[in-house]
C-alpha cells in the first residue's frame, strides 16, 4: 500500500483552511505533519478543522527554518499558502530542504524572483506547481491544447475582465499593505486574470501599456492593461475591485476560425466556430482539484499544468504593468 504524502502546511490562514478541508478528506494519500503559522488565532482556527474531523492537529512551528530542521527526513512536500512577499524565500527554503512544493498564487513578486525559483528547481530537482486554479482546470488545459494545435487558426486577440468588491472586503488586511502584497486587486484576485491570459497566449508580451487607480486606498483597486504579443495578437485586461458585492470573470479568445469563452478560474469553456450562431459548451475531463492535481503530477500521472515557467511569463507581465502605470500609461517594451 502506498504511504501518504507527508506535508508541511506553510501558512494556516483562511485560504489554507479552504485547502485543508479538501486535504482532510484524503487521509489515504495525505498526512499533514506540521504547520508553520505565526498567528496563534489563525492556527487555532485551522487546528479546529482537524479536531472536528477526529484528528490530532499538527504541531505549529512558526519559524520555517526551525520546522525544516526539526522535520528533516520526515516530510515529502510543502503547501505554501502565505502572503505574496514571502513566497520566494519560503519556496527556495523548502526545495533546498528536499521538498516538492505546491505554491499559492501569485507565484512571486517579480520576474527576478521567478527566474531564481526556476534555477532553484533545476538545481534541486524538486517539483514546483503553482496553485492557479485557472491553469489547473481542465477547461483551460483543453483551451490551451486547442490553441496550440492550430485547429482554431491564428490567434487574433484575448479580452479578459475580472471584478469583485475587493476594495471594501480587504480593507485593513495585509492584502492592502504594498510591502507584503506586492500590489492591489490586479495582483491578488486579478492575478488569476494575468496568469490565465498569459497561459492562453503561450508567448511573450512584447509591449504593455497600463493604468492603475487606488481609489484612495493604499493599493490599486482598478486597472486596465493593453498589450501586444510576439505574434502580433492583441490583449486587453480590465480589473475592477470596487464592484458591487460579486466576484466573477469573463475571458474571450478570438481566433481565425473560432471564438472561445472561458473564465480566469477556468470556470467554463465554450466555443463558437465559424458558421455557428452561438457559443456551445465544450466537453472537458472532470477536474481533480488543486491538491489532487499536485499529487497526480508528483506521481507522474500527468504533466505539470502550471510550472514556474508560466509564473515567469506572468511576472514579466506584472513588471511591465507596474513600469507603465508608474509613467502614466506610457507603453513599455519587454
């Protein structure tokens, strides 16, 4: 019988609890041996999930370096679910300790960090999967396969929108602290849009113009991006974090022979081929979920759907967005 994957949960806040609820249903494949959470309150809330499931909560060691020393040889993987600014250093530490890593989005703060993560992965030989539900979804993987196969013809453009009442919802939290978050709505919920657009494009952005507005908050809550791909295809992205209570998205991919419609989380996939009058649902495989896909990739049952190379393309895009926005929307060549 295969032994469960022994996991360190790095970060035990609200998003971590979302994942833990799924992981606790997979006792045959997953054993959370330790947690690393500096907040006593956040750890207590996460520990309560284990207690409710009739399980002993994992011990909490807030110091990651000490956790990796104390559990040396006893862990197989780490799931990092922490504020954006610490992703790079924590991932490097875990991979250098011999652990495979599932890393919450956005991968890192900038392209330099992304490049270093790829180098660390190559040097250590460890697995790194970025937990973008869009890239991990069968909807997006099916769309990407169709686009790369050439069956839809030339890519003309991508138009993406995401909206949420993010500004009011995250007021007073670390998500609106620039040094910790690395940005506002466009780098938090909006990061799903940036990543999905980059994944669908499958090529570099060569020119970017962007405008960000903070709406009197510490970080941006609204943003618009116009970009050109290496192939000449055009991309527009709009994020509104000051919407009415809601959280939704829409992504359209315009090709020579068809139009695709999906979402930044891969929440749908529809297609309208030339000659058809409307979009029709595209059949896709069942989703395995974020943690299940990490296990499948680790076991060699599937190719990594969201490797750090996808994260690098998004990081380069984010660097260009910031550079252009700081100059009032002047186009930036990458």
